[in-house]
């Protein structure tokens, strides 16, 4: 299985603009977009911030087939946290607490 981690990380915050200001001021990110969510760019990663309760970081994993990988992961104790095919995103929480978005 040759899956790849992307350079995108998403977090949720009650006040996305306040969170973005923190990452700009203290970690040197640059705001590159504010719609549909705030996008910050750094030299090695992109950080996306959307409004919502904090749930920890969401990493991105590119796979050949989202449905097949989801099935295999759920069989190993993972849980689908969010499934929005029109966005598209499918968040998986693994047994170790890591959340990632499966994408093709």
C-alpha cells in the first residue's frame, strides 16, 4: 500500500481569525485565502482553519480508493468521524487518536 501524507493540515477553532492571527504572528505563516476557510501557507505545510470545536489536527492521506481503504481501516478499529462526499472529505480517527482525511 503506497499511500502518501500530504502537506495540508486542518484544525477547527471557535474563532478561526484569532487562531490564524496566532499562527501568523508567532509561527510566521502567511494568510493566502479566507474562503471557504482560512488557509495559511508555510514553507513546508499548509494549515487550514475552519470554525468549529477543537478536535485536534487533521492530516491528509492520499490513497488509491477511499472506500476500500475506509473499509479496511474500520475493520481494524478506526472510526469515520466525518463523511462529506460533496466537499469531498472523509475523516478517519485511528485507534491511536490520529485523525486524517482520506483523499484520492
